[in-house]
């Protein structure tokens, strides 16, 4: 509550202070300014008359200056505060359209205020001539005060041909420069295209961009480099360069008409304001602008007559180097000669050098490879690889010869490489048998003299009965080849079967031996016990002896007799007799039918039997 | 039963008769063509040799002699073609090798470049490599089987197994290189005069290479009357299909 009361008191005090300040305002003042004192014919400027301290001031209705069309366009208010000192100003605006060039003085204007008549200062306006003024709107407002963009300075194209004369086929470098005013947004839509007839144009690599200020206007410069070569002599016009650019420019008001239809008499019609002519003014509009440069002239001279035989149309400056590999070869084997032509000129007309003397050599078509040193291909290195085969003994590859036309000295130049030393081996007169073509069914005699002309003849006919073949099909594609593989395959399968059976049999024998060993161990345990009747005891003892013998001899236990045991263990006579006794007693117990009784075998007999059996080893 | 036996007997007799006729007939024709050649009647000799070729009586000697006959009449393209055929059947035939080089020199025929394997593995032919591969493979298989069943596996036998496997793989690689190289089944010889390989299938298309008769090419594809071929100097172009003949029949 107290705070609200305080606010009200503060507001009242502020208003009272403001009112006091207003009440003790100074006497009205009048000034006048031009938005710019420099303009050109047809380009409007604004005159502003500012009256401070008098809301009822009456500005001049009509300002008449010869050569200037001055129209009142409206008023605005301005409140300024400084250290709690507030002042009201009224700005009366006039548009001045220069109708002609010259220096104009706007005389002091009278403004009626409460304090009486006041006068503006005299103003000077310099108007420069402008050829394009007639095409401009006479009433439009500027897109930006003091910053109107001249459409002629939005873009430009420039063709630079450094030479005015050249020879047929000579490469002439050409530079194309496209400039875009940096105050507008622009991009290249098409081109540039270099028009003209009678010359060929090299490929145009990617352009380079830079910034440049020309006559106070900053441009983005796009530079294309290429080269041209005249195909025939005569005077040619190169260019013009043509391109299309898309440019976004501020809309120029009133471009469609001169004034509002409601302002037929040039009255102060509010509808004549440019806003109503183009409500989208200020929004950039995209235009396609065609750019065209000035053409250039090129005087093309024909090449002089009497060109060397090795001249194939190359114009420029070139160097020739050569190399041969290998240095040694057999007759008929190839040498590879590498000829390198480097320099500057029309490389598309650079052909392979030729041998100064190709006698005794076979030459094959060369391969070519060009490596440019610049983007356009004006300078570079062209490498030719030629295959030569010697037909006879040679000590060097003959020099390579090649000619071009030098436009600087205006003469033909013939390049000749050095001889390339090589060694040709295997040169000998053809074998006698290889020298003569037989005209009979028998080969010619080896000792037959060989005329020199017959060294190039073919060998004799073959008259032996031919070995007829089925066809050209390689062996590995013939069915019989794959059928033959069945033999080793079957052999391999047989080998596998045989080895598998052998292994299986070996396993069966092992199992049998293991069973015998187990039975042996069990019988030994049983015989140590004293609870068996004689027939069972001796039968067990006999089986044990047979098993032991079978394990040694790898034979069936049932077929073992006393002699086999004695032989297997190489027993002496005494032990042999004891074994026989064991076999006999066992047979008696099993077959005699006598009652052996049920009493166990006595201790002594059991010990003797066990001792005999355990010593069988 | 009797009738069936008679038919079988008749068929066997016919087969034997036909076989004897096929094997017996080429010899007189070959001898006659040789006689024509010796008498200097080269066109007649060519006709005799060609008739044998058409009847699928092929041999390296026949193609070699036919090449000689073509050489005598100045047809270097067909001469080289038949020398190549002779060498395709018998790669080591020295007479065909010598005459082929001679005719190539005279005709300035162009040759396809050999690949690295063809150049360095040429001490055996593709067929010899096939036999080597088969022998090495089966030896390796038996060695492996022996090692599988052996109770002990000596290092020497394992080394031998690895060596045999390497020989098999190397031989297969060599066969593959030969079959995809210069002298594969697409190898052909230019037999026509003034053949120009062109950029497109048109007589007025740009020229890629002028091919002297006897030049070696590889036919990659055929479109109508034109064949697309790999040319010497690593070039490719279109040639009239009837201007070259494949080496392998």
C-alpha cells in the first residue's frame, strides 16, 4: 500500500517536471538537410526540414528550383530527450528529382512558426549527368539511401587474348574473367561459352576465384583459363564470351509505370507513394542476366612451306630425350625405345618420332601417354614407347627424328636423338636345314650350300605319317582324362579298405588275447584256493597251462598239449615230465570215471602244481 | 536268338570296316597333298590339306604343311594361323616354331603380349602340367592315406606330402594361366588383308589399330558381323567377324 502510494507520487513528480521543462522550452528552431549533396541526373535525393519546438509550424508548400522537381512527401515527428530535457521535432520531407545535370542551390525557405517566420539555410546540390536516367523511374524511391546499385555494374565478362597474331595450330592461351558485384548475390547459371569459328578450344578446367575492386566496386572475379588453336589461316574474331548469371537484386520501385493512376496531375496523392506501386519492394528479386564480353581479334598466319618430312603439325617449343631397354637382346627379340617429348605447344598434334634409318628393324605401332604440367594442357610431357626388333646384327638403335614449328623463331626445328647403343646377340647364318624349302618328299641335305636369299625361306615339308589327334581340346578338358582318374581313385579306395580291414583284424586278435589274459589271472586266483575237488582243480590247472602256452604261441588254447607247452617254454626234462603228468592227471580226472572224491587237493600237490605253472614263463 | 546274334555280328563288322576306312583314308590324301606341294602345285596342295582338316583329320604335321603351302602362295595370315594350330597340337614342334617366326617377321604381324605366368612357366605345356598335376595329386593322396594308417609319422613323409600338394597347386595355377592367357581358346589370327580394328561396329568408325595379316588377337565377343577383340598393345576394338579365325578348331 505504501509502495503504491510512493509510485503515484513519483509519477506525479515526473509529469510535473516534464511539464516544467516543456513549459520553459526554448524558442522554435528550423534546419534543413539533404540526404546527399552529390547525385546524378534522374537519381532522387531527399530534403528534410526539421522544426523543433513548434507543433504548429507551417512548412513551405512549394519549393521551386529550375532543373529540380521538388515535391512534398509528408511529415514525421521526433521526440528527443536529453538529461530529462525533452523536445518535439517535426520533420517535413521533400523529394528532389534532378532533371538535369549541374550545381543547384536550394534557396532559404520560409517556415511560419509561433515565434514568427523562420528561414532554412541555403543548400547546394551537385547533379552529375547520367545517360541511363531516361530509363529510370522518375518517381521511384531508392532501394537504399545513397547506396543504389547500378545494374550495369552487377556483372561483367572480360576476354583476354594475349596475342593478336599466331600461326595455324599454335596454342594461344585465353583467359575469361567473369565479375560479380559482391553487394548482390549472384551465381553463374550457364557458360561461359567462347564463340567463334576457325579455331579449336582446349578444355576449360575448374575456375579460380578472387576478389577485386574496380572503380570503387568490389567484384568477385571468376577466372577461366583455356587455350585456342587456329585451324586455318586468316583473321578471326575470338568471342565474345557469353554466359548467364542468376542475380538477386533489390526490387526497383515503379519499374512498371511512372506514377500512380490516381495522381494524374502530379498532386500530392497518398496512393502515389511507391509502396503502392510495388508492395514487395525491398524483397530481392532473382533475375537472369546475360553477360557478354567484347570479342578479340586474332590474325592467324599459315605455316611456312617446305616443312620437314618428319613434321606432323606440332607447333611450339619441344625437347626430345630417348632411352632404350634392354641393352642386350637376341635377333628378333624386342627393344623398347622410350621417346619423351616435353615442352609447350599443341600436344594433340605431337606424334611419335620415327627412326632415321629403319633398315634391319621391325617397328611396331607405338603407345603414347601425355602428362600435362598445367590445367589447360599447354605444357607437359608426351611419352612414346616403341617396340623395335632387330632382324640382323645391330650395334645401336638409329637416331629418332622429329620436327616441329617454333613460332618464336618462325622456323621449323628438327630434333634428332643420339644413337642408342645396344648389343644384338645370337646373330648367325640360319642353319642349313632351316634355309631350304624342300620340294621333295625327303628333307634336304644338311651340307647343301645356302644362298643368301634363301636365308628368309621356310623349312621343309613333313612327310612322315602324321599322328592324328582327336581335337584341340586340352587334356584336362577331355573325358578320358577324368575317366583315367578312376584308376588311382579305385586304388586309393582299395588301399583304404585293405588297411581298415587289417586294423580291424588286429583289434579282434588283441581282444582275444586280452580275454585269455583275464582268464589266466582268474584261474591263478582260483587254483590258490584249497576248496576245489581234484577233477575241477586239475581241469583248471590244465586250462591255465594251455592259456599261458597260447599267449606265448598265439594259438588256440584248446589245441595246446604237453609237448607244445614244453616246446613253447623250452622246459628241461624234469619239468617236461611234470607237465606231462599234469596233463595225464587232468585227463584221468576228466575221462577215467574213477571217483576222485570230493575232498580238496592236498596242500603238497597244490603247491607243486602252482609252482610248475607259475614258473612257465 | 539267332537273329539277334546276326544283327550284333553285322554291326560289329560295319563298325570295324568303318573304323579301318577312317584310319586308312587320310594317309593317301596327305601323301598326295605333299606330292602336290613338292611339284609346286601349291593351290592343289592347300585344297588337299584343307579337305583333311574339314574331315577332322588333324595333326600337327598336317597344319604345319598347310601353313607352308599358304606361305608359298603369299597368304601370310593363313600360314600363321596353321602354324599356330600345329603348335597348339604339338607345342614343341621346332619346324612350326621356326617358320612361324619367319612368317611373322615377313608379314610384320602383331602379337599379343604374354602374361608373366605364360612367360615363366612355359617349360611345360598345359597338357604336361595336367599330367603333372594328376600324378602329384594322387601321390599326395596315397601319401596322406599312408600317413593316416601309419603308427608313426616321419617328418620326411610329411614334407613329401607338402611338396606334392605344392606341385599340384602350382600345376593347376599354370593350367589356369595358360587357359586364360594369350593362347587360350579365344586366340585368333587375322587372316584378311587390311583389317582395321575400330571403335564401334561401323565401317566409318574411328580406327584403333591396323592389323597386318597374321596378327594375333583374342575374340572377346561377337555381335552380328563384328567381333570385339583384345588387340596387341593392350588395345581393344571391333573387327569384321570374318577377318579372323580361331586357332583352336
